[in-house]
C-alpha cells in the first residue's frame, strides 16, 4: 500500500513546478551519495529555483554559461560535442568540475577520443547523449562514459530497451515525454532516471495573465 505523505505548498509558492509523481517508480542513479530520479532540462534561473526536480541538466546550443550557483540541486552541464568539441570541450569539462557540477554531458557527435580525454581529467560522471539505436554504445563505454542520456523523441523507450538488453548494468537517463504513460513506458524499458522539459516562464504566466484580463485575480 502506498504511504500517505502529508504536504504543504502555501499560497504564494503554489505556482512552483511539480514533476509527475510516477517518476518515483524508477530506481534512480546515486551520484556522490545523492539519489537522483527526476531531472529538469532548463537554463531558466526562475524555473531552476522553483521546481522540485532532483537535479538539473543544462545542455544548450550556445557557449555554456555557469548556472551551477543558481541551483539548489546537482547540475549536469553540457560541454559540447557538435559545434564545440576537442580541447575546448575538455577545458569546459574541467571548469565545470571546478565550479561544482555533478557531471558533464557530451552531445551525440562527440568523438570517443574526446570522451576519453575528458574522462582522464575529471572525477565527475561523463554523460553521453544517445539519439539513435545505431549509436556506438560499446565504444562510448570503452571511452569512459559513465551514464547514457537517451533523447530519441518518440523512439526513446525503444533506444533505452536496446541499451538495457546489451548492458544490463548501464546507468541510463532518458527523456520522459509529455504524459505519465510515456514516462512509465520509458521507466519500464529500463531508464534509471527521467528528464522532463518544464514549461517556459512565458507559458506559465499566460494563464495568470488570462485571469488578470478576465478580472479573476
């Protein structure tokens, strides 16, 4: 029987973002003693400060900016793989560790040689993004990848299942999708932790502004 958990949200803080409870069904990944099940994909400081995710993953298509000091939870930082690569990615990984990141994330195009070089200079997890079941999982592991970050849109659960069948003990983070059904499908496929993309501040404020216009507030 599920335990009853009393809760309190207040009035002014009731707009805080709460991730789907079903994420609790995954095993989680323990990193430096912290068990992480839910991860929010965001670089928005307001979102990061007002969401109940266990961790933040900050991967984005421009030169990384430090957000580690904003978050109250572990942060996984993108260090390139596409436009940013090679020695620059290695330096970014070292800087991220020095600033307190809990892990560094490399994008799918990152060569295994660069992953190996990053792994040789940092003592935090190297997280490799996987976007296809054709990815070289074995090569990634041999290069030093600690955790896989599966982001395959509608194929995510299938990719997770593919990795899990080959490597039963691999640590896998995966995108959960828009519904509880898609999240549970991904967990049952073998994901240890789930990434969720929260709504933007503009999307959140749209409903409040609508109420203002209707004079409901």
